[in-house]
C-alpha cells in the first residue's frame, strides 16, 4: 500500500484565534509545516499544550492527539505520556509540548527534569517576554528595561535564558530562532525527529502588550536578542546521549527483573477464570483508615489472577487518616484505556463519610437503573437510581473490614470474578481472621438479589 502523505495537519479552513500580528500564528504555521516535513502519522503525534494564549492551539489541529493541561505543567504531562509509551509500549508516539514563557517559568523544573532525563519530548517555548493572556505581566524572561503592566518603569530583574538552562542540563537538542524565520519549520522538524529531549525557543512579539505597551516590534526584538548576547540557530545537536526510555529498558528495568527473579518473587499469575464479558466499574466509598483502598487492591489482585485487566483509582483527603476514602476499580477482559467510571455497575458504601463524598462529587448521581448498591444499614440513602440492598456491614465485620466484607458480598453475588480468587486474597492478607471474614460474607450474600437485578 502506498503511504499517505500529509500536506497539512491543521483543520480545514483553519482560523487562527490569536491577535493580529501575534507571533503565535507564525509559530503554529511553522509547526504544521514541520510536521509535514517529518510526515508522521497523525495518530502517532501527541501535542500537549499549556494555559495561556498558546493553549488555544489544540483546536487548530486535526486528527493528532491533543492534551490541554494546567499552567506550567505541560512538560510534566508530556514526559509522563512519553515514558508510558516508551517504557511500556513501542515508543512510537511523538510527544510535542508547546507553552509560553509564563508556563515555562512556572514549570521550569519540569523542563529541567525532562532535559536531565533526555526523554523523547520536543518542548517548544513561545517566548514573547510576558504573560499575554492574563494582562501583560512580566515573566522571568522579560528583558531589562522592558515596560509591562507590572514593571511600568521598566524591568530591573535580569532575564532568564531558557536555552542556557537546557544546555546546563545536558539537553541533546537546543535551538533559538524567531517566529518570522523562514527556516523555523526546518528547525522544528529536526527537533521533532531528534531521538531525545529537544527544546526550541521561539522569540515572538505580543502585539497587545509587547508592542503597544512595551515597544517591542520586530526591529527592537532583534536588538534585544543581540544585547542579551543570545545566539540564534541550532545551539546543540549532540549524539552521545541515549534516550531515557531505551536506557531504562536496557538497564534499570532489566536489572530490576533479574533482581526480582533472583529473590524468587512472583508476579500475579492467572490461577482462575472469570466469565466477565464486559467492562465492570466498582466503587467503594467509606472512611479513611478503614482499609477501603486495601480492600479494592485485593479485588484488583483477584481480578488479575482471574485473567482480567484491572485498574484502581483512589481518592482521599490530604489528611490521609480522616475524612472519606474512595476507590474506583474497573475490570475488563479487554485492555483498559481510561480509568474513570462514567456510570458504576456496583457501589459499596460503608460509612457516612463515603456517602457524603460520592454525593458531593456527583458519582452517586451517575448511577443507572441497573446499578447495584450495597449500603450499610446505618446510612439513609434516597433519590438514587439503582437497586439498593442494605446490609449490616459495619456491625458484622467491624469498621476496618466493612469494605472487604461489602466487596466479598458483591463478588459472591455477582460472579464478576470467581469468589475463590477473592477469598485467596483475603487469606493472604488477614491470615488467622480470614476464615471468619469469609464465613460472614457467605452469611450476608444474597445471590438472588444479584440475579434478579443485575
């Protein structure tokens, strides 16, 4: 089959949302041309954007993956995505981070860390010397004497050089150029193709605050760069550093596996067979310190040992040992790509803390008519969709075992995994008390309720 070629990655009839004369428009156009040069499949491109005017870039591109993040954290998100792909999969996804000088300042350590790791991420810093979206405040990149809304008499603090910072962290590819430079597309293409961390600083003009208030036009921009002794072009393009994911797999991961095997430690192996043929979302809501998350972890292990894919997502207050504790578990015979539960199939509520939290965060309102809720008898639950059964979980098992008891009832009644698999995990964890817990689960389990309502 003939490989498809891409002339542009932008949406049809693209309309740029930036102010007239904004350097962001030039930068985005050059980024598109760079992608056309490297000719990557759109499904293999991931663009991570930051808060700020440049964050509007997401909607301008068609078919490629886009992730919009919090201010300054785009590099951290990009690195996490790339490490997941590079270490766990084939490292075929190219992650590009685009942010302004404000985001680069706020997330400076993320950029430093990415450079030190030499992770395969391309970071594009669109530097117009100020915070354009929030009112023209100065940034850490603002040159001496430049007037901004927060430096009306001119900036008196020396500006940071992000390219020098990247080079000091042994970044493999570093470049600085102008948004109006005709060769910018080629520079970006080289950065994208570079097998490791790459940073490109694009010097831009903000027509609203930089030009009108700060007097930074095209001529002044070039003069400022020259006064700061900042060279333009490709500053670093080294070949001696190994990309982090490859290095990790060939050294850290390999030695860790060998060490694991030498200690005769075992990973979870399939010992049981689940008949589950769909995705099932289970929510456990209780009180922090009452083993809610541990109980869900036992379910997770039991599901994996039954041949299922499983994820666990936990939530609790900063205080850890007080307030609510929520755990969401997804079970699926197929691979799981999203850890959120849109509408839970099973909900176990063991305390007032748990009930208040899932009511407040809206999870309870997302129950369907088919949702099965196992609720402690001490709780008053009303106006909720689903089939509710009340059981004396806290009275029967005690506060710190109410969650594992409720999950045991859920497993035994629904059959989502073999109950023997969950009992095995209870035996491993609770040892001498396991038999008593399992017997009480049998006493409370009403399989008829599940068969009639599931």
